[in-house]
C-alpha cells in the first residue's frame, strides 16, 4: 500500500515535470533547479530531526511525509526513479 502511494505521488511529480501547471509547487520547485530542491531536502531532514526530538509522533509523521515528497522531487530532478532506489535496497539485502 505504501508503495502504491509513493508510486502515485512520484507519477504526479513526473507529470508536473513534463507538464508544468500554473500554481504548481512541484513545477516551481523543479524549475528553480537542483540546488533549491537540495535546500528543501535539507530543511525537511532537519524538521524530521526536530520533530523526533520533542514534537510528538503526529508531527514526526507529517515531517517524514514532507521529506519523502522532497526526496521524490530530487529523484525526478536527477532523472532517477523509485525503481532505482528499490534496486539498491534489494542489493543491500543480499
């Protein structure tokens, strides 16, 4: 189920990349370039840490979801896919 949600989200990100829509945060972020995407990944990673250190589980879940989203945007910006990450995880299990 989680994989389906991530696959659907990633497909939406790829669609915004290929067909930017006015007002789309994803399209704006991708258009801003990789450095801006990396900045957001860093910000979200820090927010995950802060949430884990004392903001409660609900906030931690919220921030992890934000981090997942921004990591998917980074993958799209680099022309990588969830399958690439999955292949790495499978390789690590061996």
